[in-house]
C-alpha cells in the first residue's frame, strides 16, 4: 500500500484502502494491497447491497464472481482491471454470481473457470478441489464447499488467508439451502471444514456484504444457528407426530416474517432431509417437498 497525494492510504488498483467499508455499488474499494471489491448494482432481499466482485493480484489479476450480466458493472470491472485481467473464477452458477463471466471474458480475453456449466454460465475449463490460479503476488486455491449449491467453490487467497466465500458464508445473513441442489448435511460439513483449516482463515470476503474480520466466530455462529434451527424442527415434528414442511413452517420459523417464509420453506425441507439421512426422521418420499414426515 502507499499514500495518496492527500495522505489517504491506497491499496489494490490504486483504490482507497478501507477494509471496513460496507459493500456499496457506487464505490469500489481496496481491501488490501492485492484485493479490491466492486459491488454489482443488484441489491435485493437475497443479495443484500449487491453481489461482490473481487479483483485479486497486482500486474495480473484474477476476478472472483463477475456477478450478473450487467453491462455497466462489467464495463466498470474491465476499466478497473484495464489490460491486467487474465482469469475469471466463479464460486457457483447462481444467476447473481456467474452470468457476467461471458461478458467480462469478451471484454478482456480472460479464461473462465468454474466447477462446471450452469444456467447462463459455461466455463473455459471446469475445475475443482485444489485447483490453483497463480498471478504475481496472489495464489488463489479452490475449495469445494457444497451445500448451498452442489457446484460451490470457495477461493482461498493463500498469501493473506482470505477466503472468497461466495454464498457459503455471507455478512449479516444466513444462507438459503434449497434442495435438491442444496444439501444441509453437506453445508454444515463444509462450514466445519473451514473452521478446521490450518493455517486458520484471517478474513472472509463474502459474496454479499462487508468483509468479515473474525472468520472463526462467524463460522461458529452459523453452525450454531443451523443446529438450533434443527432442534426446533425435531421438537415440532415430535409434537406433531406427522407433518409436512408447510405444517411445520409457522412453528419452526415463527421468528421469521411471513414475507420470507417462501424462502425459509426450502431450508426447512433441507433440515428434514438431513434428519432423514441421519435416521432421525423419515418420509416415504424425501424428494417431494409436499410429502409428510415423522420423527424416528
């Protein structure tokens, strides 16, 4: 990092260095000497202030999650990176994270990497666990973290122990787990994997929201939240004897506004499926969201 003409610290891409800044679509910001964040203008209930795109490196750049296919956002990324963008990687193929890859590649000639193709996304190469992208000053390594999506990859910046977490860990919000692609068993296991990394994570740069400076606490909080919700599911199912997702929803998610119940419904189904795989609940058709469940 260096000082600007008026004494302001600057970091990656010559942007103001402000790791504590909130995600803001109007303000690209440097989070370190090699990481810059540019937030897409797609705010909403599921995206918070918008999808975070990260530009990582020095003379050559890796872009993490180009976001939606928004021409203005892609133009801004290309301008920030100038002729230095060599690789675009995505965390997963949901429409707020990956569709911009094709447009950014067309603007820059970059190679596009992801776990595999998805709606609106076709990688140049499909990659998985352990794949490494190295540019000057930055080594980015793929960690397969299924749960929110089967194709979800977190990308670890080895030099700074910073994790680009996509939707695996978000700032100030829990993650929706929507079967059949979403899987609560795998999600909790993937969270626990992050907690066991050695060396431990120093920071998490999430797909939505601000930089997370205490990764251990954030991951522990998410696991504890899921287990508390799971306990509510078990209690409600035992009390009902036999119930559907929709029967259980107003009990298990009594603390969540009705305007979010259509989203919570999917995570509740994911909890029941997890209990089913553990032998603690059963259903004649666990792949049908409408099917009844009973406790075991």
